[in-house]
């Protein structure tokens, strides 16, 4: 079940432990976010939006703007994984009513890393920010086990214009491994453009074939 805080490996909300029981609104929110993640990364946009609205409705019952911001940042993260930056053009605006962790993550997604509080980021993403050269960035990406988190990290680097060329292949492989058609197609498009720019006609043709196979009828 998708319960990752911003697709990054910690819980969306602080775990409640063995008691008291997890409240219904949290169960409803996590169920809706699970469905949202599956549909959005599969490229099924309409059901994804319905799932997201269900998640917002559930978390709004708390009356807490910071928790609503967390859910909206999940949407920003997943959209960026599919290179859909237009859906969340300024993640930092989403986090204005949230805490320092959310604000750091929003800055990470936006690619505005100057002054970012790295200690507030999930460990895998902090490693990406701390990397000082292409080799370090690629190593940090390869160390991320979860395919969705790896896509979020490559997208953050891409948005910052700091993604080394082999990082495109990492994103394509992650999307392919996860069966995330909604992320695979845009990343394949980036990969094809890079091959064409490098004069690699045979490679570009092979990528176009992959795009044809992955594109729904």
C-alpha cells in the first residue's frame, strides 16, 4: 500500500503506534492516495484526479492546513515523476502553510536547492542534493530502491537542469520496471530527443518503437 510520505520512504503522517487506533480519515486518505499513485503513474488521469479529491476530502476533515499541504505535495511529487511540472508549477506555494519538512521537500521538487535544509529531506533525496558532481548524482540515483522515488529524484534533477545524460536512462528503466506507463512515455520522449541530438539514429528508432509499444490504443 502506498503510505510513503511524499513517495520518499516515511509515513505520510506520523505513525500512531499500537494505540489509539488509526482514525478512519487517515485510512481513507491513504487508500485514496494508493489509488491515486497507481492511476496517475499508469497514465489514467481522470480516475487519478477522483482519487486525489477523495484524499483531500479525507484529510480536510482534520481542519489542518499542514496535512492538506502534505497531500498536495504528494500530487506534486507524482506529477513531477511523470514530468508533468505544469500540474504543480510552484511546489513552494503548496507548502506555505506547512512545516519545515514540507517546505524543504517543496524546494527540492522545484529544483531551488540554494539554502535548502537538507536535514529535513528524506535520506535518499538528501543524498541527491549533497552530490557534488555527475558521478555522485548518478550514484545517489542508483542507490534509491523504490522506482517512484527514483523517478521523483531524476525529475528534480531534470527540473534543475542538473541531470547527467545517463540519468535519463535511469528514469526510463525505473518507469519500465514499475510498469509506470504515465511516466515511461514522457521519459522515453526525453530519451529519444537526446538520441536524435547525439546523431544516434538507430538508438532513436529503437526508442520510438518502445514508445509505440507503450502507447495505449
